[in-house]
């Protein structure tokens, strides 16, 4: 099945070429009307089969669309988290403006932000890996025909990295006891209340990011386990591509 998915373009073109050759042969040998009726019946049957499989594949396409939406959401949350974390470090971690009493509490929050940012480093390119794994298959076939495209090795590497990715391992506690005490200390001073509020935003964004990545990985695994539906659709398209020239040939024969 994986072979069918990876080389779908070549298979469809090959089936169309074989059907064209058979049609040309039937036109050149002046086949009987009965033979053309049989060819037309084959076209109708294979066309109906293709339509039936297309309905089944529509479910897979809907799930793929949902995955694409989840990719966009995960990417947006990742960007938001990195932007907020970078601004927090720039405004509060690199500049000592809180005084000797509150500075240790700010550094506690800075350490937590740095830790959370480092823990999500592996997820920054995960949406890109998933996107490539979703769209690279046709490019593999096109690359074999026209050159270029995504190589099989790179495709397998990306799929392997996504398969080994475990977002649940990143589910660290963004607000432990130490950070909670630091926030409470900062909230006692109205001038530095914003520091605690901004850290709370970063912590909530981190939780949303982890939840989204876990959901994203689960959806990707579901699509991978049902990839045979896509393979069946490709096989149906190959059969239709094979039979289509016969229908054209019958129309040409009717015009004689």
C-alpha cells in the first residue's frame, strides 16, 4: 500500500498509457461494435467503482483537513508562546529593575520560562514535519518524473521523526510551588503585578500548546493507520485512467 501511495502519479500515468495503447490498437484493427460496447461497459463499471471509493476517501480527506487546521493552530500557539517568552526574558530577566528583595522571585520565573521554552524546542518544527508528511507524497512521484522534489530518504526521515515524537513527555508543570510563591510575592507590589500577570499568560499558553500537540499527534497517527483508504482511492483512479481512453475510442469509432 505504501508503494501505491508514494508512486501514485507514475501509476496513474502508466495505467492511462496502457489504456491509450489498447485503444489505439482497437481503432487500428477495426474492432466490432460489440467489442466497443464491452469497452464502454468496462468504463461505466470502473467509473462507478471510482465514485464509490471517492466517497469513502472523502472521510479521509475531511480528517486531513482537520489535521491541517490543527497544524495551523499549533503553529500559531507555538509562535505566540515563543514571542511572549522572548519578550518576558528581554524585559525582566536581562534587566534588574525590581530591587534586591523581589529580584530573586523574578529570576525564579525567568528560570521557569527558560525551561519551558527549551522543553518545547522539539515542537517548533513539528507542524512543518506533519505538513511535509501530509503533502510530500505527490511530490515524491513528481520528483521521479521531472527531477527534484522531496527525496524518499528525507520523506522517510521526517515521518520517522514525527512517529518518534512524544508530546506528552513535554507536559511539565508550568506552575510549581516555587513559581507560585514567586508570583504571590510579586503580586504584593502593585508596581510589579504585571510581571506575575505576564508569566501567567505564558504558563497558560504553554498548557494550550501541549494540549494541541498531543491532539495533533493523535490525529496524525489516526490518519497513518487509515492510509489504506488513500491507497484504495489511488487504485480506483488508476482503473479509471485505464478505462478512460476506451470511452474516447468508442466515441471516435461512433463518428466514423
